[in-house]
C-alpha cells in the first residue's frame, strides 16, 4: 500500500521558495485530501472536499476518454490514457463557480500526482477560459509509484476577478501502455473569494475640460460633470460611471467606454453611442440605471445601398424593452418579422417529398409578423425604409435609434429543435444583445456543443450573416412566389469566416451591436424543455464576450476585411468567372481542429442553394462539400496538400479563375502556394498570379490540389494585357492572330471548353494565320505565348 502524503508538509519548502518569485498562497478555497475506499469509482468524487461557502464546485471528475482504474484507495486513479498523443477526452477536471455577487482571485493550484511505470509522463493543465487551448502549467512525471507534489501559478491577471464558471483540466498522455495509471492523490485551489466590491480607488471627475485629479482606470470611479466626447477626449476605462444631470457622454465611432461595474445616468443626463462605438460592462452582476428624465441611446446606421430594390436587415436590440414599432416606425409596407423556430421543419426539398432537406421551411409558416417589445437576444428582420422619391440620391442607408437602458449581464435566449427530422439544420435567428461587438470565439466557447469538450453546449459552432447582396427573384428557391437568394449568407465558425457566395468581403470574428444572425441547435445537444418533437434549450450571452476596442464594432450589415493579426495560418481562395460566378473557401490550420471531419465547428458547408458554380474542399471518407475546413496546425508543412473540388452547371463558354483572396500566418506568407490542375496535369504558381481554366458541366471533386512545393511546376509564364491580342475570323476556317505591340507570337495553343488541347501552332511574327478545322464548338480558348515569355489567354468565337 502506497503511503499517503498530506499537502502541507510536502509543500512547505516549495511555498517558501515560491513566495519570492511572485505569487503566494492566499487561502484554500477548494481542497480534498482524497481518502477512502476506491474514490475512482465515483465520477465526480466529492466525499471529503472542503469548499469556501461562497462558491460551488463539481468535485474531481474524469473525461470520457479514460476509465476507472482497478480498485485503489486514497487516490483518484484512472487508466486507458493515450499512449501516443494528447487526447482531448483524457483528463481529470475540476469546475468552480462563484456564487452570485462574488468573484474569485486565484493564487495557485497545488496537487499531488502519481503514475505507474507505464502511465502517462506528459501532463498539462488547461482551463475553459480559452476553450482548453493553452497550457497553464506542464511537467513530466518520471517517478514510478511515488507521489510527486506540484504547484501551478494562477496569479496572473487571466485568473483574477472570476465571476462565472471556470473549469480546470489535467491532461495526460504518452505512457508505454494503455493499462498504465495516473492519479490525483490530493489537491487544493488557493485564492480569495470576495464580494464584488464597490470601486475602491479614487473618484475622478470630468469638468468639461480635464479629469480632476487624474484620468480614470478600472479601479476608479468616474463622474461626468461636463460634456464629454470620446472622439475628442479619448476612451474611458473606469470602475463605475456616473453621468450627472445636464451633461452628456457621446461615444464616437471607433472609440469605446469600458466600465467594470455599475453605470448611473441621472435626471437630464445622457449617453449616446454612435454606430461604430462600443460600450462595455465587465461584471455580469453590474447594473445600468437611467433615472427618470435621463436618456441612453444607441444609434445604428445600415450599410449603404446603391439601388431601389427591397432590402431586409437582420437586427437585434441592444437595449431593454425596445418597442419594435417605435424603433422602426416606417419600414417598407410595415414589414417587421421574427423567425419562429418552433415552427421550422425541413424534411424535404421545397415542393417535393424527397426526404432531402434544403434549409427552407416545408410549411412556409416560420416567419411571423413582429410587434411589441423586442426580446433580448432575439433576431428580427426589418425591411428598409423606402428610398427617397425619384430622382433619389445613391448611395443611401437606413438608420434606427434605440433609446433605453443598455442590455447587460447574462442573457438567455430560448432556441428550438424539431426532432421530426434529423438530417436538417435546426435554424434559430438570434442576435447580439449588447451595445458593443461580441467575440464569436467566446460565444462558441460557451454555447457550442462538443460531446467531449462542452457537452452542455446547445448549438453548432457556426453562424450565418445576412448580407443581402442579391435582389428578390421568382427563380430563387423558396416557398413564396418571390424569394431571396440563400447565396447571400456569409459564415463564421472556429476556423474563421468566408464571404457570401453572392460576393462581398471576408467577415472577421466579431458580431457588431444590433446584428441578428442565424445559428443551428445541435441535433446531439441536450434539451431542457419543450414537447416532443419540438424541444428547447438556451443560448447564453454574457459580458465576457463583449469587446472593448475601437475596431470590432465596425462591421454592421456588411463584412469588412478582417483586421485579425493572429499568427494562425489561414488561406482564402476565390473562384470567379467572366460571367459573374463567385465562390470562396477557407482552409485554416487552427488549434482544436484535425484533418478529419470535426463537424460544423471547424468544417462547415454553405446553406443550401442552387449555385451555378461552386468551389469547395473535400475530406477523405466524407461525401460532403466544405466551404470552410479546419485542419491540424501540425499538418502544415511543405508536403501538405489541400484537395479542391469544383462543380458547374453553366452551359455557355466560361473562363473561370482561381485566386488567393487573403492569407495570414507565417508559413503561408513565407512559402509559395501552388495549384495543380489534375485534368490538364499542370502545376501553377498561385502566389504569383491567378489561374484561368475552362470546364464542361459536371462535378469534379479531385480536379485541383493546393501544394507548397514546386516539384512539378510548369514553365513560368508572364501575363500580358489581353487587349494587345486581336483574333480575327477569316474565311475557309482561317483565323488571324495579331499582337499590337513590338513583340512576336511564339506559339498559339487552342483549347475547347473542357480545357482539352486541340491545336498547337508555332509562330515568329507579330501576325500569324492558322487553319482551325473541325471544331466541335464554335467557341474556343486561345493561349498565345509571346517572344518575351508572356502569355495571353483569350476566349474567341469561330463563325
């Protein structure tokens, strides 16, 4: 029997040493000496734990990838640890939640661990704050059957002022045998639990000219006693904020106000937030109060429109008790709607009974007229106000003003799933409820369902943003006479964002204030209510998602190029054509993704639509087309390949182009990107120039491959202006090719619309005439190489 060592004697010397390197012990807030018969039989184990009265805890539990070891006393022991690599399902875990009105300042985590000779030597500790992506502490255990004490520093700012649930996990891997064991024999979380304090710093007052005695910070009470504009006077960060009677605080575009706790706007005081400004409160229990006669306003302006078409905008209210008719008094034909997800059912393609869902409600009863108060966190669809009478000026935009107390803290939104169908997407229209942008990564971390990492999540970790690039048309799929195009949705998941199929820029990973968006409740997520087949659960918004900066709230109803500076390697590739085709894919090498199908969190498809042409990636073993594909960070090297599929139903002569839309990350910036066309057996330098090709109608899942080495690179080609090449059809099947500059024609290669080579001619003058006999199609592609090595590719018609 192994001797049981207690924490205090073991750590006394370590504590003394560590005191002098920057963090002390605080006091125990959660500890368990783990004594008793076979504690590992319980999951979680709670017997004997001692817990601060102002927090709740889960005990010590284990992940689904490991099992209880054979009966072992006085320690929490487990087996079946992965012998090769880190396994996201193999861990011990501890969940700690401060009670309402309290916060935790962690100091450290002490634990005694033990492994068998075959047990896992590689141990790392991670937390839920970043989705278990970064190590807090790491160690290598090398002692067999002997207890080893460890201390993990939690005194950094990341683990201070914790007001919501936090989970810590200890991962282990790399043992010589899956039967090896690893145990936690004793543990203590040290820190301080305290009531969320009133601001303890000084009080500083803005007098209309200066801060007296000094500018505020997050420990300081700030009082506005003179008009203040952040665009002129700077951002505000304070512990609490008071706007006195008769004075106003204007939060300008691309600026922010960040308040740790409470906000009070007194009688005749005012806060006005401009479209791209941000107002953030950090503590979920803080209050935002406007006294009678005071006002707080959020002004929002939509994107600009360059036509007189009917436009719809997806909205969400950033204030409490917004009346939708007061906020939107004059939309076109009073069209204000909400999406009733409880009525949404998608078993068949519209107007069929084929059992194939198409992301369109079978019954056509999901959109309902909206009236009264806007529900916090719910999305709404509003028609823009009619443009001014002819001749109306373009561009024009629409606007809305929300007047009321700003939303703050935890906001739960009911979402629905209809279990009459299992292959559909359970769409719900929700929206950002705050007067600032929110982080999609933080939103997914809390709400995204993952059986191993977040089994209490409720949605797929992907969202869809309406861009409204296309006009309403009778030819679009839908259950109305005229329908909007489903190509108009941009998307964002944990891998990143891509533009809508109808065009536009790439969205970054933030949702601006007032923005509505679609999410899908996971078919595998737990439910908490409803009556079968329509079941429910919640999506939660909280203050930890809110962004206090000057840029993240600048994308309302249009997607601006991402300002993301992450070192994560991401590659966006566009498909375009000379007759208006657009399609975009993203391949992202991100923490948490694998090269397999990781579900919509990392590997997402587009919303179903009748696209004429499409670019997509494929994953071996899956018959699906991905618009966004996440891959393992470790798989990106010069031997990496990315399979690109292409399909088209266009039956007229078309020149397609593949190009790099955007890239980020050191590897992609420092390595050349090549494209191999398997049909033509040629490799092209895509970093240097775009690739143009033709295609017959069909689906080609393996036509293209993206590579990062040039072993089979074709001869480099310069690109010349297509206007310098004249192609003139003569009689008797003759065609004249003329170059209008000082160069000469070196070769002319003629392709059909399938990309097959039909003729190759040599030349030596600036004007050459050739016979093109027996062309099956009058339309052909001519590729002309010039004497300087430049190449012109041009479509022509042989009459």
